[in-house]
C-alpha cells in the first residue's frame, strides 16, 4: 500500500503540469488536471491510511512528493474554483462576471510559493507557519485588494490553495505516522 500511495502522490504531483498546460491540446479538458490530481490524492490518502509508517527512502520520497504535490497541484484547483465562482451570480445583483485574468497579478508564482511554504510548515510540525504565510501574503496584497473583484479572487485563491496543501500534507502525514 505504501508503493500505491507514493505512486498516487506522484500522479498528483505530475498531473497539473502535464495536463494543465496552456494552450492545451483539444483532447485535454480544462477539468482534467484538477480532477486527476484530486482523484490521485484521494487514492493516496486511502492507501496511506491502511499502511504502516514509512522509513528510510520512502520517508524522504513522501516528504518530497508531498511538498511538490502541494505546490503544483493547487494551481489547477484554484483555476477550477475561479471557473465555478464566475458561474455563480452575486446575491441580489446582475453584475457582469469578473474578467478571466483577474485584477491580481503574479498569483500563480505566489500561490506556488504559498502552497510549498504551507506544506513545509505543516510537515515540519509547525502549523503556526500557516498563519505567518497568510499574514505575509495578506500584507503584501493589501494595496491591490480595493480593485473590483480582487478581494473575492484573493479569498477564493488563498482558501483553495491552503486547503489543497493541507490535504496533501494530511496524506503525507498519514504515511509517516
């Protein structure tokens, strides 16, 4: 079961960069990367729950794969959350949906670093690190959050990223304990 969990974590790591390329081939759906990554993580979590704690090489592989899967896998999930949010009308208004690119720039790189930092903090046994990462991100983005739709984009992106990173770390933690 350990091998299955590690392979599934590897798939969760590689699916987003492979299936989430832009422009994507016609046969690849915009939902392929988030669905594949989420399914692979679920398989890894189930396999990790029914195995003994890993040691040696498997321990190192688990830590590396968990941080890498957290960093790479969140991007397509955040984009999927934005797609879902754009389809929902605002309560009581008939306003136009937010533009596809959004008002916040540099979000992909910031999100990648955010998820890697959250994963590293959780796996290091320092959950307070999540608060520091989110505080730094909030302070750095504060001037931009007054633009239309920026605060919604910030909240959706941050929550999706952190939830993904914590879910991946939970799977990794199940393997190492």
